[in-house]
C-alpha cells in the first residue's frame, strides 16, 4: 500500500472512531419529557456546558441517591411532591432545594468550577424551554 493509501486509511479509521453512537432507549424516553404517573414530579439536572471543569461531579438527591455528572450529561429523577435537595458530594458544597408539585417537570442547570479541594457545583433553576433545549444537547447518565 502506498503512503497516500495508508494516510487515507488512517484518516478513515480515525473518523470511524469518532462517530457518535445513537441515543439509548432510556435517553430517547427521557427526552419525551413525559409527566410521571402516580402523583409524582420529574426533576432534570443538566450539565450541558463544559464550564470550568471537565471532571465528574458527584451529586446526591435528598442525601441518598447518588449520580456523577460530566459535561454534556443530564439525569431525570421522578420524585414525590415536596421539597427535594440536590447537593454536591464530599468537598462539593453546592446545593439547591427544589419544591415540586405533582404532575410537573422541573429543570436545574449545573455548572462546575474547580475549587481547592475538588469540583464545586453551582445550580440554577431554568425555564422549561431552556431546560428542554439543554437536555436535548446532552446525553442521559447511565443510559447505555
């Protein structure tokens, strides 16, 4: 094979390695933005922007349910009505409380900066339009 042929083959292999996988069934389902059954609400936490830190940031919902976000990811929790707290884990002291009503969907944007002891999350509620757009640009955590 000529040098030119090897270069073309290498370029083709690199392009194939960068091909994006199709969304998972769970990701497609979450992006339908359906209202949960059984008098529950949905909270989406989305980290669609790189911010200042590409590292993982571990979050807790109500002190128990643990996920780790990365730039370009989101997660959907289905919760009972009431106040729920999303908080960073360990040295990440970022947190937000979200008061939810049954049959509604809420969106929380997460930004992560690098602190002295690790990642530091900042949270902000966003409008449904902003939240849906951010989720559509992102991939569900654990969706594969």
